[in-house]
């Protein structure tokens, strides 16, 4: 995902989604799975107890995800795309920009540049460290940039740069979660 020296740029909504998932795992999912494991352990022979073995595996997965989320949240550098930008930076592509560009054959596309935890290709949200994100970074309207991607090199023209709210899908409890009831 990222190196220890890379900042975890993220929008305010993206950070909230990470925090919501973290809270869900800590306060609801982990306690519910712990309860199942305790019940399964009380049934005797753990070596042949599928509930116990599955529960222990699930706890390890939850703990791994909690550690990952904790690191991502701690490293988060929140950038609000709606924050006012002065002078030249208002027309230049940085994290949080929504960019309209044209490909070499004239096809127009629009992408929003977001953090690695917010990528959503259905919504055309790309990471600032992706090949396209890097190619567009620091460009301005009217600039021509070169996209060097695994599929080849492509020339793009930046048509419009704007900064606006980027909607991030909120965290949703996964179907089939063990989650303890809300308190």
C-alpha cells in the first residue's frame, strides 16, 4: 500500500469512513466473535471444534485489520478539497482536485484525485500515487501531460481543474458480520 515515509493523504470523508470501520471492529465485531470463541471453548475438545477454530482465525483477521486501520488513521494527513485555495494553487492539480482531461483521440474523461484508502473506480476516484494521478499532478488547465502506464504512453490535455466536495461511500456493516448489538 504505502511506505512508512509516504504521507497518507485523505479527504475528511475518507478518514471518517476509516474511523467508523475501526470503531465497528473494536466495539461490536471483535466482542461478538470473542463471545463465540469463549462459548466454543467451553464445549470441550478444541482440536475438533470448528466454531472455536473459525472464531480464532476470525479474531486474527479482525486484529490484523484493526492494526492496519490504526496505522492508516495515525498517518492520515487530511486535505479538504473544498478548502479555499488562493492564487495559482486554485488552478493547479493537487490532491483533492477534480480534473477534466482529453485523451489523444479526443475522448474526455473526469477523475477526482483521492487517497489510497478512497479509490473508487466506479466513481472515477483515482489515487494520487497512481500513474494517472502522478501524470496530472501539478498541471494546469491547457497543459499537456504524458501518462506513462503499464499499457503504454499516452498524451493528455488538461481541460479543467476544480476543487469540490468528493463524496466517499460511508462504512457499512458487512453482511454476515457477527456484530454484537449496538449499545
